[in-house]
């Protein structure tokens, strides 16, 4: 007689109890077992574990979320559900289904100085596995203040090189300004570069400008930039016209001394600083000042350095 091939399908409940079962076939003829087949192992794929190595990398114009896939048996379809939300408000994107281990999103959809929660869950036909959550702060790009909030803290002549040094200051424009890694560059009058150093704390930004030209009306332009954007402050007015003459116009027997500042003809200045370094026996007059044509007159009495003009 000719041999025939007999096949059969076996259904087994997919459960942890059945996982790693050994299965083989035996031919039984007249109650006698003959010809045992090779042994195979039943592997049951259940819910997936949590994804690993979840990372968010912010960039412009797109940011990217990456992760490593959990272990899965070959031939089993796996996909991921991804969402992100603002930690402070709970507002975020709808759940998105991804069949890869990375997800790109628009950085412009994020709000500066906020912390975001990124959620990833791996799925297969058995259902959804454990959820992995990543929390990451987004600094965002800088914002610029109004030009009238920029104050000139100091403007003085450097006697060593004959140029002018200036100190500008303005309040921070965001709650995380000091954490935004902002670079500040200064130019004046349409593009002339200024050597500068910036200091940023929680409330105030201070900028030191060096080697500015004398006898000029300067319009300073500040560029604030980091990885995520750039902002500008334009039209900061600096007047570096120097004095034509500073002279003592009165010195009284009681030690009172009065000064007069005479400006250059084309100067737009209306006041000047007089810095005094009195010794222990000097009296200087104060609280009396008057302004007259191209001159500024001030008296001192307290012996301190004047910085209130």
C-alpha cells in the first residue's frame, strides 16, 4: 500500500501556564506507540514590557523622541501609542500610533519654560503593556524686552585707551531666562561689532560694552539667541560726546567745592557725572544744581561718589 501523510491541528490556550510547553507527536498503532516526532517548544507572547531608553531631543524645527523596543516573539506585530502633555496644564497632543521606535514633532508646538511629559506604551494583539513616562524641561527661545526697559547703568571714558565703556541692564523676560543658555551680541549704527560681556541672573541681565567710539551718537542693537530662536532689541541710544572742559568754579573756605561741566558744541548731553575721591578732610557740596546753556553745574557736600545724574 502507498504511504499517506496525515496532518492535524492542535489548539492550546495561550496562557502563562502553557508557555514553554514541549510538544511532539506519536503514532499509535494497535495500542502500540511508534515513531515519535521531534519535539517543539510552545512559546506564548503575552503583553509587552515597557519600552527602554526613552529619550527626547529638542531641536529646530523638529524634535525627536526615541526608545528601544521591548522583547517580542518573531512574527508578532508590535506598535506604540505616543502622547505628550504640558506638566503644568495637562494639555497635550492626542494619542498617536507609531510602528517605529522614534517619533518626530514640531518644536514650535511647545511653550518655552515648560516641563513636558512624554508617554509611550507598547501594544500587540494581547493588549497594551506597561507605560513609560519621560519628564523633560523645554527652555525655548529667548524673548526680547521693549527698548525703553533697557537702562544705561554706566557710561564712562576709559582713560587707558580713550574709548567709552557702557553698562546696560534690563529685566529678564521669562521665568527661565537664566537657564536658556542665551548668547548676547551687540552692534551699533548698522553693524559695527562691539566687544561685550553679559551676566544673567534670575532678575536682571547686565551687559558690559567696551571700546565704544567717543563723540558719537550711537544706536546699539542687541541680538539674543540660543538653539531655539533669536530675538532683538534695537534703538538703544548712547551718547558718547565727551566734555570740552571740567573746571572748579568755586572753592569755599569751609571745604565746599563746586564744578562746571562744559560740553562740546554738537553734544546732545544735558548732564554729566563728576566722580570725586575725597580725603578725610574734604567737604563737598550737594543738593544744589542748575542747568544752563551747554553747561552743567552741580555742588557736593557729602564726600561720596556721585552717580545720580
